[in-house]
């Protein structure tokens, strides 16, 4: 069965590294006046959607996309709230605004002592045996000011792995399909696509409400079953590594939408 409207547990994600938290953008509001500042939080978690840890901001860039370019925001770690705080200025003009976050260069290694951060070489130089080293790059995106006549949502923001809506986020409705296109390095990509909504399951990690796969044209359809905040995830796993540094590379991307 290609689509499963049931709980998808961690076993189905065995190809993904166990340490990797998902990177999720959550805005204070999905609407903001042009020229105004909008607060957002960048979450890192295995439980959707519950904050679990603060990522390393030195490996992250985030902000609004304006005129095809990223306007970087200051990232402020918020340890008490287990999140990274940021704000973006909403550009003037009509149409939605994409806010994105990119985290790259996160390398972890499997050792006899468990998972450890660091490259194969850096750990072996310390006398630590490395069984496997992996790098995971993470991308997140959300649209502000989605509207029925908007066309900005269909324009890629330039992330290496990106979920581009085919359905206008303003048109996401319970009982209907929300279509997306998975784009990897500028090309349509076949990939596993997972989706869930806030509060679906908070007792278990890495648990989603929906599974499908994008076809050769990159498109996938998610059946929307509940109102509220949804995340849609695509992943590319097992990409070649760099000898001496890491053995393989994984790439994850999450799109946040609001279903009214």
C-alpha cells in the first residue's frame, strides 16, 4: 500500500540516523503586515510538535526570502524554552513570504561508546573507534501571508532539498489532498514523504500520521485529516560521504503549513 493513514514508527525510518532531530519553523502567526516584524521559533525535536533541544546556531542560517535572496535573521538560543528565537521583516508587496532555515555540516559518529559528535578522523585521532560516521543537513520552510491569489508559494526558495507546494497553502482543507513537489539540487526527486499534525501523537518519537512517496516528477499528495499545524517531511538518505570525514550523508527538509 502506497499510502498509510496510520502511525508510522521509528522502524520505518531505520535508514535515518537515530540521533537526528527534525528542524521545524513555527511562526507566532501565519499573517503579518508588510513592513512589520514577525517572531518565529526554530524547533529541534523527535516528537511532533514538542521542543526538545536547542540546535547549534553556528551551523544555521535563517530568515525571509525577498527578491530571491535570503535576508538573514539573528538567531537567539532560548535554552529555558528549548528553542531558537528569530524574527523577520515581512517584505512590502503582495504575495506570501517564504521563511527558511538551513543547517549544514552536522556530523555524528557511531562508536562503541554510543553516538558522538565529530568526524571519523577527529574521533580516531583521539583513539576512539568509529563504526560509522554520517552527516545530516536539515532544511525548514514556512509561508507567511498565504492567500487565494498568491503565486509565490510555487517558487523554489533555493534550498538544497526543498518541499515546494503544488497546492496553495491557503487552500489546505481537511478531507482534501495537499500536493507538494520534492526538489533536490534543483531537480524533481523521488523520496519518502511523511506528514503529521500538532498533537497527533506526543507519547512516541518519530511518529507521523501519513506516509507517501514522491514520483519521478517529484510530486506527492498528502490527505489532510485534521485542522491545525502540519509538518511535511522529505528525506534523501545514503548520499556519498567524504573519505576520512564521514561515510554517508542524509538530507532532511520540513515544510510547515496551517490548515484552517
